[in-house]
């Protein structure tokens, strides 16, 4: 054979060896990682031989104690556990593994005299048990596979149950944060929207309410507890319920807001937690109102002619200050109007790659643009308010380049003109 032919043959052999090595590594990577915790060398050798004889696709690692096993548990999918180890006896090993890695599938290995312990181990959380001396390779392989699938099914069911409980809890909190308005005046209509920041499941502390009192005054409230999560949402529910209770009891506005302030101070789980609030009380003539702002963005008055902010003195929010007299201002509304009340999550989104935010001025421009594009929406009313609320949120998200980071609430209270005689 020529030297060139010998070189070609060696290259082909090396290439074949590399290919075989790569295939072997890939095969090992695809194998199911099983940890055998067994201190008896003979029993450990038997398990290894049974798996080899059955041609099982398992990668077996051995530990002789729980302490030794703990160091290698991270990458394992299933554990074959002897119930008699140097550092554990009986069900102690099962409980320890549940503490170390609750997602692991566990198959218990018992002696013939301890078969009842296997049943107790399954009741304690193991997926299955095998009796030493009564196992062949195929049975061992099948039990391990079933244990892994059973553990995955249990984990899926657990996650599903948690998701259902979480959704039910969110629904209860949401009903408390976002109630149905109490209105009897047919001239008035309410449109409300709530969005969780980042499209996450977490509820924030944004809340709103609208109540028509027995004296004909209509009171609207939008509030925002700083932070987000179930604690903030629960606090928001407390504040809204306290506010509605005081309104229905016919208490004055100052007393009502002070009661909400006291509830916040007593119910908050963090000392520095605060809540901003905007309260608009509309007079029975529906042409004027009284506006209270406690650290909250100014609402927007929308009429057929213009969009503008309603002005009122701004006090520090409850939780930061304690006051008895809440500043307010009388506002003129007109005969045909909508008031757009919102939390700051709507206007804190970015409007480009820089740090600039949408802000209240940007929101006014968005609403004006929408009114130009929607001639029907130029005059306030329920259908126009529905489109306006959705468009404002959609445009703010579009400018932000995606979901807004903070939760937001929007409340649009509208009044139709009086009926002609």
C-alpha cells in the first residue's frame, strides 16, 4: 500500500473514532439520570447488572448515604432508595428527599421482611416500591419509567391546582378592587378598565368605585396603593370598601377621606406604604362637582369642544401625611361631559428610546387625536367612552413599545345632556 493510501486509511479510522465518540456522548446525554442510594455493594452491583441486561437507557450514579446523595441530586430524575442507610432508617430517607428535591421521582427498595414499609413509603410520597430479590431488569426499568411519569403527572396536577387557587384568589380580589357602580341616574354612565402591568397575573393596588348617594350626589373614586401583589391588592379592597361604606352612610367628604386614611394606617403591612386618591363628587344638577386630589394625577374633562385637566389643590397622599381637612375645589362640568380619571400607570410608559414619558400632556394629545379620528366620539357617551378607554390604553402601550410596566386603572364617568321637555 502506498504512503498516501495508508494516510487516507488512518484519516478514515480517526474520523470513525471521532464519530463514534460523538455518538456515545450524545447517547449518554440522552440517557435518563437515575441515582441509586444503596450502601450494600452486592445489592448495588445487582441493580447495575439488571439495568445493563435489560438494555435500559439509564445513566446510573451511586451514593452510599443520604449525605453523599445530596451532593449529586441536582441533575437526577429518579432515585432508587434503600430504606436502611447509615444515616437514615425507614421513611426518614423518603422525607429527606422530599425536602431536598420535592420534584424527584422516588422508588423505594425494600427487603422481603420490610415489604410493608414499601407501602408506607408510597403513602408518604414515594412513587413506587420494589422488593429486593423479586426484581428483574425489565420490571426495574418499567417501574422507574412509570415512577418518572407519575411524578411528572403529580407535579403538573399540583401546578394546575395552584394556578386554579391563584386565579380564584385573584378573581376575589379583583371583584373587591373593581366593583359594579351604584347608579340610578339614567343620564350617567360608567366605563372602567384595569390592566395588570407587564401582562402578569399579579394584581396591583389600583381600585375604583362609583356610588350615587341618597341625596343625589354622585361620588367617583380612583385610587392606587403603591406596590403590587396580593398584600397591596387586599389593602386596596379595604380602602375601597371603607370609602363606599362612608359614602352610603352619608358622611361628609372630609370625614370619608379621613376614615380611608385611618384604615390604610391600620391595615398596611409596611410602615411607609401609601395610596394616592382622586375623588370627584358630582352635584345633583350634574353641571358642577367637587374635586379632591391626594397625590393623584388630575382627571381630564372631555366635552364636545375640548379636553382639559380639572384643577384642584393637591395634598400629600394618605400614608405619607395625616390631615383632617382635605383641600378641594369646585369644578364646572357643563351639561354634556365625560371625566377621564386614571392611575399613573397609564402615563408612565416611555414614548421612545430615551427616558421621556407619556405624561398627562401626552395623554391629552392621545385623547384629542382619538376624538378627531372618531367623529362619533367627539361627544361624550357610553359607546364613545368604551372606544376612548381602549384606544388610550392601546396607544400608550404602542408608544411604550410593549406592555406597560405598572398596573393601571381607567374610569370614565359620563353625563348625557338633559332630555328636552
